[in-house]
């Protein structure tokens, strides 16, 4: 008797699942086994991204001169790869395509996420209980796509920040390390002119290839493990160095911590960068051939 009851219960569960699947899968606009594109828009053409969640502050990103910037909830440089992961939804494929006559059926009357790309808006609704994909409304149709697209838009704001210490257009031509403990006595300054390096320490015998490697492997491709905004405290004094740019500007960088990780801060941008200690040590100790 008990086994028969369990069999009947199992059948009821299967029937209920099939009924729910059929309810969430009404007649498709196109009876085709081929996948359909959600959009024909190009990622490269998008200039503004707005992300709205019901329980979060809106996030706004803007593209200026080919580079992405965070506008809300605060101003900062944005990471191109992080933004491209959000824009990838424009290239999404959907096997199913439905009309928008009953948005409530897909949870799209009260969407969990609104993603606006310039003047086009995508609404994200509920998940299909069978394949786990998510219903998304765009234009006059509803699509069923991977949840990875809403995950990309839902990422924490700090994960959207540019992890590069140097911004676009900040071309380095020198360093002033004289305000770091290890270089205070010698007052180390480096200047790069063309393919040559000039070192301020008398008697130093730098090897150009070694300095080129130090600069190329470190500074030219420098990217932090993570970055976060911080409150600048003008009363606290840290060891610091300056990065000299081609346009004459000097970027002040505070060394807030050396171990267990290297923390470098840019007060001008209010950003704190986290680096592994070995990389941090290498960045601040160029092979200048001084004894």
C-alpha cells in the first residue's frame, strides 16, 4: 500500500512539472529548431548602460572617447571586460521566441532586472523550471536565454571598476621613488627618453634591457587583483612615489601597506588597488644597478 502511494505521488509530481512547463511555454512565434538572435544591435555602438534592480541603487555606465566610465553610484573608470560581459546579451541566442501578449506569465510584468542600452531596454523575468534558463523581453518578443547574462549585469559595482592603476592616455615617461623608505637616501628618480633610461643615482650602472623588462612586464601591463573606492584622509601620511606622465602631469601614489598584500592608493581618483606582495616589491624596486 505504501509503495503504491509513493508511485502515485511521483506521478503527480511529474504531471505537475509537465503542466508548469506547458504553461510557461505557450505557442511560439516561430516553429523552428534553429536558434534566434535576441538582437541585431552591435556591442560597439552602445554608449550608455543603465542597470536597475528593485532592491539596489541603479548603476550607470557611459562610454567616452572609446573608454567606459562608471557614472552612478559614484564616478570611476570602468573595466572594459566587465562592461563587455554585460553587453554580451546582445549576442545571445534563444531557441524559443514568444510574443509579449502575456508578460505576467514570464514574470516580466514586474521584472527582476531592467537593462537599458542607450534607448533600448531588456526586461529579465522568471526562470524556466525545466532548463533553468531565463525569460527576457526585448522589443516585441520574449526570449529564453542563459542566466549568465543577468548574472553579468548583477555583479557587484566594485567588480565593474577598472583594475588598471593607470588610466587610458596616461603615458609614463618617468618615476620619482625618492619618498619611499628604501630610496630616501639615494633619492632615486628614473626618466625614460625614447629607448634610453636615465637614473639619478651617481655611479649607477643600469642595464637597459633589465629596465625595459621591469617596465614592460610590470608597469605597462599593470593590473591589480582588485580595486575599491576609499576615503582619502589628508591627515594620514604614507610613503609615496610619483609617476611622471608624458604630458607633464605627476600622479601621486601612496603605499598604504606592504604585507600581506601591497596596497597602492591614488588619492586623485579615490581608488585603492590590491597587488600581490611580490609584484608590489618588484614595481617599487627597479634594477638600476646601484650598490
